[in-house]
C-alpha cells in the first residue's frame, strides 16, 4: 500500500469531509520553501504550511538548537519547577513585545493561547467580584477550535453544531475602509448593553477570513473605547506575529497597547507546537492574592516544554538577523509590484498587501462559499502546477516563508495569473 492508501485506512484529517475529499498528498521531504511528495514531485510552499514556517523547512539552525536541548533537558514539569529556556524566552519576548506586556504564560497551540486569554479576562472580573461575562469579537473572526476560541470565532460553518453551548460573545463589524464609524458605534453599543469582560481581535489582518485588512488607527480607536470602559483587550497575534506584517508584531503599528497577546504558529519557526499568552502587570495582579481560589487554574502537561523554548529562542534570533529583515522587505516590495500589476485585471476585484501577506479577490459569477466550487478549481490548479496555495472562497493569498527566492516568488505570481485566466 502507498502512504496515501494507508492514510485513508487509518487517519482522520482536520477540516476534511472524508467522503468527498481528495486523497491527501504524502510529503516526504521539505527544504527551504520547497516540499517533495512521495513520487518526487516538487511543490513551492507559498503559505508557509498554514503560516507557521517563516525560515524554511528543515532549518538547520533551529534543528541544531532543538537537538542540543533534547540532549540536555528534554522536558520537566512546569508546576513547581522552572528552567533556563523558559526564562530566556520570557526575557526575550518582554524585550520585543509592546512595552506594557510583563508576564508570560505557556501553552501548546494558538487555540489554547486564546482559551487562556478568554479565561483570564473572565476570571479577572470574577476575582474583583464584578459580574462581566460577555466577550466582544469581530465578524468572521478566527481564534481557534477549542470551545472558548470557537465561541469567539465568527466563521459559522466551523461552529454551527455547537450553537447555544457557547460563552456569551457579541460580534461587531471589522473597521475596514469606510466602515470605521459603524464599527466604533457597534462597540460602544455592545459595551453599553452587555457586561463586557474583554474584546478579542486579530490585529490588522483577519487570516482565516481571507486576509481581510484594516488600518492601525481604527484599531487604536477601538482599544481606546475599551480602555475608557475597563474592557480588557486581547490581541490574537497567532497569525500576524513574528514579522508577517513587516514589523515583529502587528501591534507595533498601533499607538495603543493591548492587555493581553496570543502567540503561536511562527513562534517556534514551524517546528514544535507551542504557544504563549502574555499579560500586563495589571492583569497578573488581579490573580495575585493570599486566596488560592484567585489563582489561574489552567495548565497543560507540556507547558513550557524546554525543546519548544529552545526552538522559539533560535527562531527569534533568526527573525532579527539583518538578512531575514531584508528578506521580509524584499518580499513586501515584490508583492506591491505584483499587486499593481494584477489589480488592473478585469477579473480581479481587489488586491492587498501588508508585510509578506498578499491577497487577491477574484470575480466569480456566483456567490462563493468558503469551500465553494471556485475554491476547489483554484486549489487543484495550484497543486497541479506544484504550488501550495489554499484559497478562501474566491480569495487567493500568499504568505511565503521569508527565505523564498525571487525566482520561486515569481513562479507563484505567474501561477496565480494563470489561475485567474483559467477560472
Ligand atoms: C491559527 C490561528 C489560531 C488557532 O491556532 P491553532 O494552533 O490552530 O490552534 C488562533 N488565532 C489565529 C488568529 C489563528 O490564525
């Protein structure tokens, strides 16, 4: 049996209707921006394997750091113990995060980073004997698939089986150009009519919604409104973090600072699953008490896994090299050139770029759903051409590893242009 045949016998894949889905592609090797399947076919990974892999596949620098850590201390429980890699990650992050972030809490993936933030927002007020139970989130948000993260997510076909079983979440429109005032008014309205504990948002770019972008000034205004009303703000930087927007964090573009931040995906350069939620001193202090009941009773067995921490340290080092910063700038400029070219095409609705993120919306005759027919046609076309891209409905986005060469990038652009002609 081939790997693919064995897979279909034993495995259950994420976001997959197995009855109608095509068989998965078995990947046997990755290097830099390239992947190879079991038949030796080469693919350009133009989405950094779901946005986790900025420094390329099988990166030696990170691999060496992991190996060294594995043969020094692979894991120790974090309840009652600590270790140098965790302390170093915390120290490093506090140096590069917005100035008000002072405390670091480890977990395992983007959803748990969000889960922790939402639990902390709710317990913050519980600890102060204040009844605030509503979380505010954007329309079409994506914050993950665990229960609180799912409640905060607004992409409905992910969550429809669980409606009525969620914590209270009220949604406001995203302040995209021209709709800022509507978004501000909606936020004020929600705060007036509900007992709001926190506002969670993907800063500047909503990834899973199809790289929907909005301006830092609008986000600053929303955060100000929350601050005036003592509503905690949670910046979910699981996708945007570590250079994707052109700065280390999307929040670096925003004049206001959040109360909490969620990090994962590129945190370990796409090697080891790990996540972090960060907090201000004010948030931490609401749990700091002689009363044990005010503690945060949340943890995971692999919390602050030293190997993951070593991978994170190596990744952050790589991100801050001149070479990597130059790569980010190079890809950004290249995207802008491509955007200028493609947005004039008669089949293109709009194109947009921020940092290394590029997205183009393609005209379609029918109302396309997330997994609609145009999406399938585009996806198959790209795979056939040896380019890994996962369109969201009629939106095709690129989020390349920063080390992708100009030649590879041009091939991705060319394939997208061909796809636009094809549909
Ligand atoms: C991917 C993502 C998550 C969920 O992360 P997982 O590691 O998949 O659980 C949460 N928030 C945002 C913004 C994401 O892009």
